[in-house]
C-alpha cells in the first residue's frame, strides 16, 4: 500500500513539473500572458449553447439595425416633384415603346420569313404542276402518235385489199351486214327505257364512225371502188355511209372522234 501511494505521488509531481514546464515555454515564447489568460478564462466560462444564442442575437440585432437605417433613409428622402414624376413616367413609357417596337420587328421578321417560305412553296407547287402537265402532254402525244401509226397500218391493209374484201372487212368492223343495225341512230322514242338497247346503239355508232374514218382517210379511187361494192349489195347502207362520210368533218370535231382521221 505504501509503495502504491509513493508511486502516485511521484506521478503527480511529474505531471505538475510537465505542466509547469509547458506554461513556462508558452510564456518564454511570447504565446501566453495575463491578458490571454483572462480571455481564456472568459471563453471557458460560457457554454457552447450560450455562445450560439449570443451570436444569433447579435446577428438579429444587426439585421434590425440595418432595416431601421434603411427605413429612416427612405423616410428622410424628400418626395418626388411633379417634374421628376413626369420624367419617371416618360422614361417608363420609352421603355414600353422600345419593348413594343422590338416585339413588332420580331413579328415582322417572322411574317416575312413565313411569306418567303409560302412563296417558295407556291413556286415549287407551280413547277410540279407544270412538270405533271408536261409529262401528261408527252404521254398523250406519244399515245396519239402510236394510235395514228396503228391507224395508218390498218388503213394500208384495207387499201391493199380488193374492193370486195375491203367492203367485207368494213362490214365486220361495223359488226353486221344489215342496214338496219348499221343505222347510227334509232327512231325517236323507240325503247326509251331499255338501257341495253341504248348501249347497243352507242356501240353501233362507234363502230360506224370507225368505218367512216377509214373511208375518209382513203384516197378517192380506192374509196370509190369500195363504196361501189356497198351500193351494189346494200344501197341503203351505202347511202348511210355516204351521209356519214359527208358529215365526218363535223363528227371529227367532237371529243370522241377516232385518231388518225385526217383526209388524204
């Protein structure tokens, strides 16, 4: 027990000597004096919670003082005169006018761009329509040329035949050899409600036009020989063909006239 007590005393004396040496070093190195000792005592005498509350109170006081000073400065400022109020209003009006002018310029620029795009689109559409029309015209011309070439080939075959054979081929083209069915039109009012009869009559007219077109395109000599064959076998049909041949110039003006019907 005595040995333990002696050891404790020795440890306490050693710590005391160490603390004294540390304080002596602080004093000798100019890091500690009486003022700093008092400051340390004051800092340690206040708890952390009390320090935080004190700082918050000081900040609130500073903010309140600043607000009070601003209000006092505002209250001390003299009121605006009529001229100053007018100048402020004019300045505000000018700012509004500048904003409105800028907005108007932006709208005009947008409208101009839209008009330019619309004009460009319109030109492109017109060009497309022109290209389509040109293509359709080219196709129609090529088709008409092809039809005319085929017509001329068929005409050459008819002209090359004997008159009797050419007459037989034309009658086959008309679909019948009788004058009654080759008649281009029926009596007025006959079978007015019969659609099949109307379709047959329209087909007969088309066939008769085609035969007359071939006769019209022939030269005078072969046409006269073929007409003589018709007159010999069926005078009524020959008269119908002659009457349609006379009126062929008027029939050729209609939209449904066959191609290649130019008189040679």
